[in-house]
């Protein structure tokens, strides 16, 4: 085994680019672990997890580029370092460098906005730095999409109150999805222009609706994310109420759709009251027990537009209707998709343990392991510190898939695959071998492991919706464009009574 740790002083790269580089190096033959990141304390804390002695980075500062690699041998290490040089050089070539006569780069968010004249700033920096940059943008007259997570509730409220003073909008923090002026921001699918405007305290919820609408030939005018906490009691829908005002005045929006994970009861009432005063027809889709799932919300949207609704597509694996004895395990990258799946599955299976539980008593411990039915949101803030979002980096979920395949209690695995801009460029290439290994591992124990996939994507997404679905089906998974249908299928496979109801 060979280990290399380098500190490249004064070299800076964007964190998302560095995460992509780290992922590419990790996939290189012979590389066991790879971390290319700015040498912040948070990133330095990752070294022991990679099996690398942190003392090798003594003296590092956040202004240094940290390169930490562990490989099988010297040859694979040299190959990985050569690949790293190429990836960094490609980034330099794209940026154009700072050659003679090149303008000096703006040093603040405000100066960048002044120079460009842009009305929207997309901010993706560590949470502890995000507040200052977002406030700088707001006071420059711009709206903000705040992709950063780990921003405090107090900071969120302050930013949204400042936006109100300036007549702007704060999307976020932890806003993963938006479509503004026809441009997808963050994790966004390729959607056609159309009459539906979405306001969503839910990134993957918005993506699910966009995908189901696209399958029906319907496009969107805008997708305005608010951040997952916006409909909490503390934040009180500050961004959602402003976004509703904006879409109510937007001439290209003929129908507004409100989406959210389970909101605080008082805030849900506040939003419904605001909807009642809008001129534009509006449909409210709040997840929760007794509320319609996202697929039903989509059908209501189509009905409001005077269009027929047909069941979303599915690619079923052989033997899908045969129930298994054991437990359901859900491995999600989308918090809303995880919430929806838990709400549906718990109706027939009972308690679903989770790191984002429906009930406090159903909470998982810090090790995320528990007996019984389990669903995990790997996109939760606590699991994304210092690493790429699970839509980009499948490592944690693939590791957990292997664990579940070896667990004699696990009968069904339910997971989501989200396509579009920002997500893994070829999720099937990462997932298909893991699915085959998982099913083979279970067969070795004389178990028939069922795998159900919720696939969110549009026909225009760069990963290829049809090709991805067929590849996953070929690997033995049942694939559903409807997350609700995927959850019902998975629950039925571990509950004979639910299976009988579904097929009656």
C-alpha cells in the first residue's frame, strides 16, 4: 500500500469541482481512497476516516490545497497523480487563467454583482461563511439561491427579513433545486417551458413533480426553492410567501403549485390563507399523513390544465409481486422522497426507523443502525459535512447496500436515483454492479433480495432516462418513475396483506 499527502500552498479550487475530482480519482484503478480539498479543519478531520495519518498534514491552512491518496502500489499512485495533474490543468484551461491584460477577478460578492449586473447570486460555500456572502448579495439588490447547508435558523431568518426589505427572495439555505429564466440551478432536471410555476420547500419533491409533468408533456415557468426549513414554526414561510407573490405576478405562470415536506401546522394554515388570496389558480401539496402523495398532486395539476392523467411508467423485475419475509431498508438521497416513502410504507408496515423520523420514537441512533424497517436520508446535513451530496457521490449508499445485502433480516431494498444537472453523470455505471453484487450476496445466503428503485428524471436529462431505467431493470431492480408507486411496491413485498390489496 502507498500513501501520499501533499499541501499545495496558495492553490484554490471550487469545492464542487474538488469533490468531482476526488470522485474521479477514487474510481481510478488501484486507488483505495482519495481526498482533494481545501485544507479546512473539517476536511482535515476526514483523513483518519480514509486511513491516513492526519499528522501528515501538520501546518496546513485553509488556503492550502490538500491532496491525500492511498493506493495499492506505486504504479497506481503515479497514475492517480498524473490524472490529478490533468484534471487540475483542465480546470485552469477552462478558467482562462490570469494572463496579461486579463481583468482582476472580483474580490467580493457585491463587486461581482456590480460588475455583472446580475439579479441573482448562487452561493455555495461552507455554512459558516454563507451568511456573510448572502447578506452581501442582498444588500447589493440581488436575490439569492443559497445552496449551502449548515446555516443556523437565526441566520436564515435574518437573511429572509433582509430580503423583504429589499424586495428580493432568498431561496434556501440548503436550496438544492431551482429553475429561473429557463436555467436549471443546483440539482435540476432538463425541463421544457410551460405554464406551471412551482414553489417548493423540497428539492427532490420539486424534481419529482417536474419529472412527472415532463412525462405528460407539460413544462414549467419557474421553480423557486425555499429551503427545507422555510415552513417550520420558526421561519414561518418567509420565502414561500414572497415567492407566491412573485409567481402571482408572473405573466407566463398559469398555475402555481406549492410543495413541502410536512410543514408546521400553524405555518401550513398561513400558506393556505395566502393561497386563498391569489389571482392565479394554485394547488397545495403538503406531504403528511392523510395528505395526497406527489403522484396524486401531479394528477391534480394535469386535471387543472384539462389534461388526462395516466399512471407513471414503470419497468418491473420478474417476481416483483412475490412477498419476502424480512425487513424493508430504504437508502435515499432525497429527503422529501424519503419522507413520502416513510409515510406510505408505515401505513402497512408500522414504525419506520430513520435519521429523519416521522415520530421521535422512531429515530435512529448515531450509528444509523436499528432492527426493523429502516429508511435513511443520506442527504441530511449531518451526513454531508465534508463530503459531496449523495446525488453526486454514491459511496455511503453503496457501502450501506452491501451491508444490507449481508443482513439476513433485510428482504427489500428501496432507493432513489435522481437524474439531471449536478447529479452523478452516470449513476447506472456505479449502481448496476453494486445491485448485482448485493443480489448475489443474498443468494449465497439462500435469500431472494428484492430491489425497488424510485427513478426521478426527464427524457432530456444528460444521463439518459430510458437507458438508466433499462440498465437497472436488467440488474434485477423494479424501477418506478413515481416515488409513491415505488414505496407501495416495496411495502407490498414485505407485507402479504398489502400485496393482496394492491393486486385485487
